C-alpha cells in the first residue's frame, strides 16, 4: 500500500501500476499490482473488491 498526496494523484502524477483503494480530501491510498504480466496479476476491480471486503470485515 502506498499513500499519495491527493493533489498529485488527481493530476495523474506517479500513478504507475497503482490502483486507488480509498481517497479522502488529503490522501489517496493505493495498492501496487507488482505482479503485472504474470499469472498472479489482479485487475483493478479485483483489487478494489478485495479491499472493500476487508473493510466490511473490520467494521
């Protein structure tokens, strides 16, 4: 997980292979898909779904 300043994220700076999982008015919280082009690669939707399920379990 990597945290970006929301202004940088909204401008499209340094997005790379990161998928946004949560954003507030100060920070954009992201997950890097470090296994791109492999059998373990996850789509953006799979990453978002996994984190939303974790969020439901925590709350």
